[in-house]
């Protein structure tokens, strides 16, 4: 085949051609390398690539495996043995991961080639990738705008066709929101579906790894490979891993979709609302029944999240002290001065803000008023979802209240940035699964900006969630459009 078209293939199609020997894994890596060289300077999705290793892996690839010979780009927060893992933070400058995360080991066992480190907000804290210490990633649809975050590099690389698929993480929306802003598919699996072993922890009770892809079918394939019990992560569930891709029948007749009334609020961009409402109508035509539901504690989700997530982050980030790896301050006097200066120099402003907030909400005297109270409200939020899923198979709503915003638009106002996740955060607090897929475009300043449709499903019901997403995708063509 003409390798000019190669970067535009889905994982599924790429794999088919590799198996049919129409292509070799080496040609795939070479073509992708050329594409990255040509396109990435305008986007800055990649922090680094190890193409020599990727070529060696390609030469050894077994194309009969489920993802044999397929290169996959990785967010800079997931450990790949021998590659840098810096979380886009100065504090981890020079750190190289000594082992593979479980999700990476499983991708490798399925024949995939993990290569390339993708930009992100430092330690996954942010919604725009502007908090990266390595410079922002730009949105391929309009390079004056952000790609979303924190997995901005993961979304932008798939949108720019400099990656066939990528991995990101979602603690409060960091897969779904950038997927929406870049016009690709982003899947946040249920908490406990994919092992977190080898993922640098931000908020351990919320973090999940998931795929970015061009299609729902590709997401299903990656999910199937990475899911399942892992003795290294006691929060993974010992539940069977279905053949997700095989279950994509296209038929959703009789399924019930819930329209959460709290997710259609004032302040949502009219073009986003119109596109999501049109998607709801489309589902009616496909035979789904739409019912209005209520998730009454939604309004507390952002507040609860910024207590729980910062509390966990303040504990998780205590390990970065410069003693064994990463950045070390010079000219210090004594241990405390060394810790203080190392951390002051190594962490960026948003990470420091979160550590201070998290330490505060856990401190004696405030712990009960903030942290404990937030945990109680979290239980109510989880119960909202459980109640809703008694009557509906999935929820349908916008992923983000607005399309991609301008670089710098919210950097001086952390609260405005935090509100970007208003529709994604509750799902993490509840542990349920969610996906964002393209459902239209907003016209802003003469540019087309992608709009994301969010579907949320009960814990461990990714099969149903993907089936619902796939039925929409297969009867629309939003996912086939790509930035010029
Ligand atoms: N934007 C949210 C935050 O800043 C969510 C980030 C994430 O999911 N990692 O915390």
C-alpha cells in the first residue's frame, strides 16, 4: 500500500494489513517517525521518542498477536522500562523507569510497541496541558487553542495522526475532556478495571488508565488487552474480561439512556448543547429510549473532588524529595533545607497549590470539616449513579461545557480551569466508566472545533457502554473528520 495513507488507519485496519503482510511493522514505525518529524513541531504532543528501540521491537514483532506490530504512544505518567517517566515535571528530570507498568506489560504481551512519551499537565493536574513544565501542547484543530488536559499530548497525537492510539489517565476527566476537545475517542474505564501498577499516582482512589483512539472499536481492543486482575494492584477486580470488540453489534434497540438534568445547565456553550441534543435525537432514531434522570448531588462534585484529590496528591507527592532520583537542589544546608529547596525548585505552581490545599484539608482541626465531609458527600454522589443505573443502561451528556479554549485563557484563574471538569469529575468520584466520542463541531473564529459526547455507564459495564458508543459512531461520520 501507499504509506502516505498509513497514519490515517485505525488500529484495527493497521493490524489487518500487517497480518495480510501488506505492510511490515518496520514500515509502520518508519512512516510514523516521518509523520512525527513533519507534524509534531507544530503541536508538541511528544516529549521524546525512542525510535531505535521501536524499530528493534518492530523487527521482532509477531503480527499474529492481537496488537502485533502496532506502535502506541504513552502519557508521561506511565512507566515503560528504559524510557523517561517525568510526569512533565522538573522534579523527575533525568528519571528513567526501571520497569513496565502492568498495562504496558500487557500491551507488549499482545504485540504492541510502546514508544514515545506524551506531554501532559505536570503530575496530571490541569485541564489544558499548559501546566507542563516542558511547554504547552497545541490543539491540532486550532493551534491558538489548548488540546485539553491533563492528557493533552495523548489526545493531540491521535487527532494529528502522529499516533495510531495512545494511553492517558483520567482522575477527574483527563481522558474524556481532551478527547472531546481534540475530536477523538477517549475511554475512562471503571475504577479497578485496569491496573494502576506502574502509573505515577496523583489521586489513588480516582486514577484510571485508558486509551485514546480514532474509533470505539479500537478503544474496545485496547481495553480488552489491558484489563483484568493484577496482584500488584489490590484495587483491580477479579471479574472476567469480555471480548469487548466482538460485542460491538451496532444494535441498541430497547436500551434506555438517561439524560441527567443537572448536566444541561446555563453556561454551557449553545453549540455544544445543540450538538449533544442532536446526538440524543439520533439515539432515539436508533431505537434507544431516552428518559430524564436526576443526579441531585452533581453540584458538589467539583468541590468534593478538589478536597479528595488534593488530599491524596499531598500524600502521594511526598515521595519526591530529590534523595534517590530526579532533581536535587544544590548548595543546601541540612536535610530540611535540602527537601524544601528541591521541592520548591522541582514542582510547578499548580502542583504546589494542590499540595498545600491537600495538606490543609488533612490537617488536624480541618480534617473533619473538609476531608471527612467530602468523603460523605462522595458516597452520596456514588449513590446518585447507582440509583440512576437502576433505571437506565447509560447516561448521555456533554463531555465539556465548551469547545477548546484559547491558550492562556484560564491560566490566571484556577477556579475557571477547575470548572472545565464539571461534567467529568463525578464519574471518577463514583468509579463508573465513561467515554467521550466526537458528535459535531462548533464554528468559532472561522475554525471548526470538535465537540464531545459523553456516555457514562455502570461500573464494569464497559461492554454495554462501548456498544452504545459504537452504534452512534457507525451511523455518523464525525469521527472520520480530521484537522487540516
Ligand atoms: N482537570 C482535573 C484536575 O486538574 C482532572 C485531571 C485528571 O483527570 N488527571 O485535577
